[in-house]
C-alpha cells in the first residue's frame, strides 16, 4: 500500500449524537488531504496566485461512503491524480483505517484553474507545475459525474441563508465545503443521526460571495435527496445525496 498522506483522529467535535462522523467532518478531512497534496506539488492557491495570478477551484465532487467512521478512529488518507486534460485534472482521495486494504471513503474531485481577477478558466498547460504533475493511475472519468436536473415539486422545502464571512476562503468565494453545511441545515438533528449516507455528488456551477443571500431548495425522492442552491433565479450548485 502507498504511504499515507494525512492522519486524523476522530474527535467529539466531528461526530453527531450517534457518535458517527458527520458528513461535514468527512468532507473537511478529504479537503485537508487534497490541500496537502496540492501544496506538496506547488499547486496551492497562494503559490499559484503569486506566480501566475491564478487559483484552483473545485468544479465537481463525488464521494462514496463505503463504511461508517466512529469516535476515536484514526483515519489515514491517500491522494492520487487519475486523469489530466487541458482544462482540468481529477484527484482521487481515499480514507482508510491504518493497515486496512479497503477504503472507508473514496472521493473523486474535478479541479480547474481560474484567473484570480477575471474569474475565467485558464489552460493548465500555462503552469509548469501542472505539466510535471504525475498520473499515478489512469482511470476513465466518464460516468464518475452525472448530469441531473433540478427537482422541485409539492414536497420541496426551502432554506434561506446568507453567505457568512467565516465561510469565505482564499479564493474570495464561498468555500466548497461550506455548501455541505448549508445542505445539512435543511435536515433536523434527528434525521442526521439516523440517516446512512451512501454517495454525495456536488456540481459547483457559479461562485457565491460574502453576504449574498442563498436559497436552497431541498427535495427527497425515495432514497435520494436533491439540493439546489440559488442566488435569485441563478443556480449556483446542484447536489445529490444518496441514502
């Protein structure tokens, strides 16, 4: 097995009343591992902004939950590049218990670069660091991310919130993990304690900035929850949570 990149011991602040790790905490562990990987390859936001006037942004994220994590577990991560194109690259992050072969969580993330000022896509070939970024295991990404519609019916509920200053990241927009917090706020603590998550997929379509008002439309169909985030009539994110 490859060497682990990060190690996290699950604390009380990361579990719900059922002592299972929260979805938000798991997403944060994945993001921390991804950030460390990018820093090791000189692709951090600060480095790219200083050298090229660019930053990396997550466009899509698909997380598979294979097994639950619990209070006191030591969670180790591995991150690898599975595909590169002219405008995006794909990372796979896997979370394990130490010395176990089967991952607890697998995450696939599509990342692109944008100009820090213009907020437009930049070809990755412009960055020397990307050109030497190794592909550990070539995997076809077709099918990893779905295209699904906007689900809204008589059962849809609405959650209003505002982009808080504490959720703004280095890119000067709402951090991608903060959306998960807003999605979970659509549910009660009792629901969060009893639900068993299988998959989470998020498509990040547009940016949200500090103090902007968000409307989250939440619809449940069978074992799937759909979350659509809007600013006025503009869709910002679309997400699907499979139970």
